[in-house]
C-alpha cells in the first residue's frame, strides 16, 4: 500500500481506509485491473504514470517528470494512462493525488512533475533513489513500459 504522501497532511490511518474503500469500489471497473495498478506501485522500483510513453510523450509535464528521473539515473517503469480514462480515476483514488504525472518510488508517492523536477535539481531525488533502491540503482537504469489494462 502507499506509505507516504509528500506535501499532504492528513492522517495515514484515514488514508488507508480511503484507499481500501477505493479499491473495493473500483474492483468492478471493466478493463482496468485495480490489483495491477496497486501491485505495480508497490513492486516497481520507480513507477511513472504518464500521458504517453517514454518514446512518445503526450504531455509537457510527463516529459518533465521523465527527464528528471532520467537525469537522476532512475530505472523507470512507465504506464500510459491515456488508453483508458479509468486508469487515471483508479490511480487518483489510490494515491489521493489528482494530477498526472505521478511518480512512485518503492510504493511511496513522490509527486508530480514540479516536485520531481525540484527534487532532481536539489540532488534530493538521487538521495531518495539511493536510499530506497540501493546505491547501485543507476546500474539498473532503463525505461520500461507496462500496461494495467486487461481486456473485458
């Protein structure tokens, strides 16, 4: 489950209850696997939910987040939210963050383009990545695209 929300000040217990409720409500959505989105957030070293893909970015903010992650040497697993609007709805319900892109490191919501770009500029993103993934995280740096869409 998502363990931290940068810049948001409500109680984690309330968030956890909200997330559990959202998962239950979203479980019946056709086409989108709630479990797949949640599992991806929890298991991928760095998950970037974006508009487009790393090779065909469809949004300036998604591009900025991707470039900041690349500059920090992050291994990026990207999910294009454009094929199905339910992906965005599910993601926002899970994270409590309304905008795209959304960047997660080992299950922790880091934020959107502005936050990730600021963290990269200050060197804090590299520190977060090293703390979460180990100091050799750059050795695994590559872009990967995955889908959370499952045919109905």
